[in-house]
């Protein structure tokens, strides 16, 4: 797999942008673009903010708040969850390796 960057075209709030990313990152980037576009449309459609710049800042603040709410204050920490899952998988693998010797 190559990590070579290439430019892809995306659209956020009817504006086109060319963004460099590797082929492996493209699907995740497109998901992020879709999410950001949806958040910016919600703000624009609420009619309280007019300029694209202010809409982008408000969307960024909302997304940052969502992220921080998940990471702290009793929220679900995906990184911690993944670390625990890897540790559990390693413990299972270790326990199962001794079982193979029994048969």
C-alpha cells in the first residue's frame, strides 16, 4: 500500500476544494467532508450566521465540543476502548496458545 498523496476534489457548502490525501485516507476524508458539510448546512439553514467564514468557525466549535464531550466528563473514549480491546485480544491469544499444546 502506498502512502503517496494525491489531490481529490471535495465540496463543502457549495464550494469546491482540492485536498491532498493518500488513497488509504480517502474514504475517511470523504466522511469527514460529509460530516462538516452537514454541520455547516445546519448552521446556515438556521439563519443566524451569514458568512461562510463564521459558519465554518461555528461548525468547528460545535465539532470540537462534540469531541471533547466524548473524551471527558464520563463520555466514551474510543482510544481507551481500542487499547482495552487490543489488550484483551493479546490475553486471549496468549491463553489459547497454551491450549494448542493440549491437543
